[in-house]
């Protein structure tokens, strides 16, 4: 029999990703056939073919929802009964009418639902349920992904399914559905089905792809993904211990005190101080080239879309992240102090305009320096579609200095000596990391080798965090705030054990 058609699984409002097929699986070449459609807003996932050609696949996040909420649509795990996908060359299933787009439609046979997110299982859990280390339900995932079909006999099998982390949750799970064949069709024995207990490894992290080992056991892979290649160079896409270490003055004092007690070191990272343009202007101030400062203005216009915050549950929270001032703007707040000296008073307003988060993504503030100079601060991560600038300008009695670029890396104006601009500008090529981290590592090495002390002291760190904290207090109280006497913000660094438990690691000195 001539096989002149290939197969296509299509979906309504999603992109297909087929895994598990090899070039030897099918001999078909030529015309495409649509063999199935899934509910609108769903994504086809978990494609797997067993030894008799039955196709298993899932309808992931119907309605576009990564988490089951109330009576909302549930993800589907199932297979096509009555079709051997290895040899099928029949009809093309039509795109269903609008009223019928909430169900799975197949070209031949029947789509049998083996499980739905939220369905009660025999061990007392629910399908797709993800629990914390204490056994407390965190959420029910609607993001069903990889399927592993493990036959036990001709009439029994186990279907393992990966549940990706729901939006902003990350931690995910694996289901173990016990299947039984009756009258030629598979059904699920829910009483013998369960969610695997992954607490010993701290839960799964965005479980997605998988394979079946040569020994017939499922192997799952965790992924840390980027939603857009434009975001690859963003420094905040990588979880690290660097920031935000401190969000309010009390945290600075506590950490430094505990470090001293334990005999360890704390190194505050303000890498923008090492930018060539920044160093040149600071040199000019110290040498008296610019004269007394009159005003300092900072402007940061960067892009952090919703997908950035959805990558990890700590992001966009007051307890562990802070907003655009704490996460992105802290380095420029530090530069305000470097260029203008101690700040006496601040006022400002914060707004959340470009993302669904609890913290600010846009902030504007006015400053009064102890010297008598004034300043302005504008920071936003609501710029679209890319990062545009991080700039600083300094008006002084003898001239003006302006630093621009993607991350205060270009000396654009230096009126006492315009020839200083070109050699003190750096090409960061859109990478807001800059080159300052390497210099900081060198300074840490020099510190440990007793060559010279690390330049960012406790008092220096405290002063910058005190200023940062004052901006939040000004917004909270809608008034001018005296920086030197300001207490802690009521929002920044607030305790959230439920969120913190996702990241805590058991530690033993043994």
C-alpha cells in the first residue's frame, strides 16, 4: 500500500511541539493531515506512541490558564483509541465551529480522557497538585507536558506525566496514572493513581521534556527557559545570591553583624562605579574640574515584560525582590550618592503600570542634597519593547557632564574637556551587565590577599540602602522623608514564609 501522506496534529491558538518521533517511525511523505484539534487556548504536549501505534497527547492550559482555579477549564491527559498512527492515512479533521472549540476532536477513532487536572486520586492528592515541603497544597497545575507510557502487560500500564510549573510558581510535579485495558480500550484506575512525592529533591523545577530509558523507566528533564531571546542579555534573568541582599537598613545591620560574628565577609556589589564614564566624571569632581554641583538627574528606561516576572515566584514581590528601584535602579541610586554626596530629603511616587505584580515598575522622585543641590530620579521597567537607556546628568558651576548609553556606559558630554568623552565611553552592546563585575572580583581577591581593603564599606552600603528605603517611605507616607532618620519601609523585605520555603535549603555543618 502506497503511503503518500504525513500526519499533523493541529491546535486552535497554539503551536505544536512533537517529541518522541524519529525518522523511522513513519514512512509517509507528501500531504499533511490534521488528525486532531484541541480546546481553544490549549497547547498540544506530551506526544507519545506505544507499541501498537496508539497516540497519547495532552491539552495543556486550556483557556490559556496555567493553574486550575475554581471551576475553570482543566488540562486533559488522553490518547486516541481506534487509530494506529503508524499507518493512518485517512481523512483530515476539520477545524471545529466556534461553539465546539472547547473539546478535543480527532480524525478517526475517539479521544479518551485518562485524567483531568484537579481530579481526585487514590492517595488523597489531586492530579496536577503541587505541595510544599510541609505537604501544604500550593496550587494545581494546568500545564501537562511530557508523557511516558510504561507497559506492564498487555492489559496494564503506567502513564507518567510531567506537570510544568504554573505561572510564577516554578515548582512542578509528576503524576503516575495506573491504566488498565478493558475490551480493547485504556481507562484509568484512579484509586491506584497518585502524584509522586518529590519533597526529597525540593520539588521539580519546570518539568517539561523526558525520555524512556533502556530499562523502561521514565526520565524527566527540568528546564529554565527564556521567553524571548531579546531577554538573554538581561542580568536579572539569572537567579543569584547577589541581589537583592538588602532592601532596608535593618537588614544591612543584621547581615553585617552576623557575618562579623561568624568570621565571614560581605561584599556589596555596585559594579557601575567601575564604568569608564562614571570613573572619569568622579575624577573630575574630585579634581575640581566641574566645580560645585547644582543638580543631578538619573533616568532608567528598561523593559521587563510579564514573562520576566513569571520566570520565578520571588520576582515582583516586596518580600524577596522589590520593584524597579530595588532590583534595577539600586545601582543608579548608588550613583546619585557618588555624584551628589549625602542626600538629606526625598519625596516621590510609585506606580505599577506595565505588569501584573505587587511592586512598582515605575517611580519618580525629587531629592535635596546636603550640599544644597537638587536632584531627580526616574526609573521604569515598563518601557516597551526593549531596554532604552540608563543615564545620569550632572549640572555644575563650571560645566555639565552627561553619561548615557544602555547602562551609564557612554560619556556623552563633558564640557570642561570634551575630548574626554570618546576614550571614556564603552560599548556594552545592549548588555546591561557591563564590565564592572570583573573589577569587583579583583577587588575581593586583593582584599583577601591583604593588598587593599574592599572599597565598599558597611557605612557605604548602609547609606545607599538607607536612601533606597527612603524612596519607599516617601511613597508610603506621601510626604518628604529625612533620609538620615528614616526607619524601615513597611513593605520592603516583609516576611513571607510560604514563598521563602520554596528556596530554603536544609543545611548541616556535618
